[in-house]
């Protein structure tokens, strides 16, 4: 799932670069996130994992080693928190997935000195909050339904980012990091579905 997410991100890298206006319009968000995810996939591809927690730890390690730019560092922190919540987990259940998303969002928020709403952080938290809420409503929720709902909510939050961050509204774009995260989620879901 991580590899497919990284691949879809790479396929959309230039379009994501074109959205990049915050914090500075340097046009490299897609590139930096893609390089970070490529490092994560290299690390996880070094050996076969039979334990989800160990695979998640490798993804996190690779992302941290290869983090580039603000967006790459935030991506690595999302993966760090996600992986930390999966320590010792053999197979990921919907409850563990929701907890991992929440941990990822919380870790990323804490890593940023002055978090801004309307960014990848907001998109990550929106998806995580939806996963947790759905699980509270239905403890027997399956992972497929949860993943679809997380993607749908992440996309809704992404589409609201111009209302949260005036620079995005002025440029007529959504947050580039949030768009990158959405591509990773969509690619991961495609792999999940086979």
C-alpha cells in the first residue's frame, strides 16, 4: 500500500508542485514529498516483512532518512506517528488503522513549531478524525469502508483549505501538501483493493 501510494504521488508530482504557494511559492512540494516517499519505499523494500508493525517502522525510518523540505518532513512525521501506533502489531485491524492515523496527525502537528490550518496537517487530521468517529459509531467497521471514508473526508477537507488559508484562496488552489497526502491515500487504497 505504501509503495502504491508513493507511486501515485510520483505520477502527480508536477501537478502538486504547481499548486505550491504556501509557506513559500517554490514549486517543490510534490517533488519533496515524492523523494521522501521514495526513501520510505526503498527502506521497506530491503527485506520481506511478515509483521505490519515492523514494515511500518521501516517505512518511517526510510521517510525520516530521506525527508526533503517542509512537506517531506511533515510526511515523515505523519509516517512516524502512524508507525509508532503499530509497534508490535502483526496484522492491522480497522481500530489499529484509525489509531495509527490519529497518532500520525498528532505527531505531525507536534513537529511543526507554528501549525497552520489549511495545510497537509488539517487534511491528515480530518481523515484521522473521520476514521476514529466511524469506529465509535460502528466497532465492526471493515477496513475497506474505513479507507473509503478517510479518503472522502480528506478530499472534503482539502477542498476547504482555500477558505482556511487566504494565500491559497488568492492563488485559486488547494493546499499542495494536502493534495500530495490525498494521492498517497488513494494509491494505498488502490493497492488494498488489488
